[in-house]
């Protein structure tokens, strides 16, 4: 009986984790625990603006990767650090900060954001 209960708990956890949504987005606004963004596909924005709230225990990191495989770089950022990075992205050419966002099972709360760096331009040293 104990094995059955443990298996049921693990299965329920795995299903709830699998239901969480992951996607790339362009963050256009960060205000009082609310994040406004547009989903992106292949580098182009699609759909309407979406506003979701940040979970109290949400982790925000710098991230790197491509084609749906993203990983964190370093420790979680403090509020002042990630606010500055998002503001810099919004004021830049792209008018937003590129990010990989993970939501909870409901899809109503953001649990993790990876702030993705743009491609660095190579400079010729002459």
C-alpha cells in the first residue's frame, strides 16, 4: 500500500510539472509584480499582449541557449538587477527584453524567467 501511495504522489507531481507552459517572449513592461509580454516564435512576436503576475518565489536568471533548449547562467538575479536588464531591453532597439518564461500549471502565474542576451556584434580590431 505504501508503494502505491508513493507512486501516486510521484505521478501527480510529474503530471503537474508537465502541464506547466514554457515559451519565448518579448517582455515589454514590468510593473508591481506584473509582467506584460508577447509570445515569440522564430524571433517574431505573435498574438496580443499578455499580462501575468510573478509568483512570490519566482526565480529570474540570465539565460542562454537556442531552439527551445535554454539554461540558466549564474545565480538568481536580485530585483534591482533584473529590473535594470528588462528596462535596458525595453529602451533598446527591440522595444523589449527577450526571455524564456515558465508558468505554473494554471498558466496564470510566472514561476521562472530566463533573460536571454541578444547576439553580440563582432567588431573588427584594426
